C-alpha cells in the first residue's frame, strides 16, 4: 500500500467507486453508496491513516454525547458531493 495514492477516474470506476464526498471533513471516494457499509478511500493524496485518526477523535466526542443522552446512536456522517463521471 502506497503512502500517497493517486487514483485516475478509470481506476476509481473499475474498483467500484461511484461518488466523491467528505467523511469527517476529509475528501473521500465512495463506493456501494446504497449498501449497508459503503466503501471509502481517501482522495487528493491524503494518507489512509488520517481517517483512522479522525475516526478516533470523532467517536470519542460521540461517546461524550452518549453519556448525557443514552438514547443517542452514533453513526458515520458521509457527505456525498457528486458522482464520478
């Protein structure tokens, strides 16, 4: 796995990515958008480990929200911005 991966549109479509957007404010490519667990890959030369760091920060904050409201259910907020054409 390369530290800085660049995808061409042809590679993205062949690997199943159909949309682009943001996850935790980080630009990502999204595949299987209608499925239960969409496929996510970072975009714009951003290393994959940045998502792991952002995820740990985000879910620590979500757990604090859950302390005050036990009925709250944390989930990933994926913002879809457009389709890869």
